[in-house]
C-alpha cells in the first residue's frame, strides 16, 4: 500500500465575516480553522483512508493543537510534526473582497514552520513513504526547500513517485532561489497539477497544447490542469480527457485545489482510470467550496461517491 508524504506549512486560518479590501480597520473574525496548503492536501488524503504523513513544525500553542487534532483524527501520521514550545504556529488572516478575490496577512516564514528540517526521525519517516507531494507554496525558506529536495531524492531512489502543485502566482517567482527550487522539483515530477496559467510558468510554449507537449516530453508522466468551476483536464502520452466541474454554490474556495489534488493523486496511485480519478477529484474540489474553512470540506470516499451519484440521477 502506498504511503503519501508532504512537507511544508501548517497554519491556522482566521476569516473575516464581512467583505472588504483588507485589515486596516477592525472587523469581525471567525476561526481558527486548520490550514496550510500541504496540510489541507494531506488531510484529504488521510480522509480517503490512504496512508499519509506530513513533516512540519507547530508551536506549543492552541493553534498548533487545533491542527494536530484534526490531522490525527482524519488518519494522518503526525509523527513528523515537531512541536516547538517556544515558537508560534503559522497563521493566515483572510478577507474576501466584493469581487471574490482575497486579501491575506500571512505569518509563515517567521513561525514554527519556517524552521522545518529533516532529522534522523523525520528521515526515517520519509523512507517509509512511496510518494512525495510538493506544494510550491512550501518552498518559502531555505531549510524547507532543502528538506523537500532531500525527501524527493530519498523517495525517488527507492522507486517512488512525486507529484507537484505549483500553487503560485507568477509575480512571486522572482523571490530569491524560488525559480531554481521550482525547476528542480519539476525535473523530478511524475504528476504535475497546475491551475490555469501556471501551466506556462515552466514552458517556452505559448499555447496550452504546446505547453502540455513540452511538459510530457520532459519526462513528466501526467499533467492535470485544474480549471476551477469549469472542471479539469488530464493529459498523458496516450490520453487526453476533459471533464466539467460540478455546479455547486461556492461558499469558500480556499483549499479546493488542495482537496482536488489529494483525491486525484490518491486515485492515480491506486490504479484508477483517468476518468475515474478526474471525476472523483472534481467532486472533491466541488464539495470543498461548499463549506467555510479551508479543511472543513474534506471528503471521505463514500461522500464523494454519493455526491457524484446524486448528480447523475
């Protein structure tokens, strides 16, 4: 049985209950919600009943315990999460604007998860895993980048596989060392999961078809383009497939792409056909946006199957 690993930030998310442009004035808030892109991803993996683990750091505070409790309850191996009693758990304050975009105030780099490092214990955990998932958002500090690249090498050397979700905006690609780290990860990627224009961040191509061809020619086995409410497309050397999204009322899109990716990767690793994997992933993303809170909409396999069945009747 495969065991899926990720390394990166664990946060709490605090959400403004009223729309606005930011946090320059006092505003009502709700939270804390367990969060962090790799944490959301691995929680969804665990909720599907798949063996899973995360390497990270949290503070010895209530925010850290909120995350530890959620991940453990959903079946994730949390032995790789170090608890630093002198540090503060990462946080993200989020406010939705009237146009649906979001304003964030992050504390990641200077929080507990800014000092993630592989030690003997966490290296042993890496060796127990057969698949590594990388979030581009997790390449935020030198020690974290070093840990992720070392884990990839361990997993690949043992015959394992790697998936990669860029989870980035083009304007932050010029951060020191960011582009180099992203390209290093991409060169070792088996399953690439970009959203929309992220497809072109790593190619010379100007059209989607040419970008897909360029990526597959580089050695990537599968490219899955996430298209939000419009669904997703799957590409490998033999197959091209597009499936529409499921029409739902969007309450909170945060974490939907992470849930999509987790469900697709889990399905792919377990031999699902491209159509089945894509349909389950679309359902996972759709269910995630229906509930406020980035990790609150994570789904079990039974919930996904019931969701899909209800929309086919």
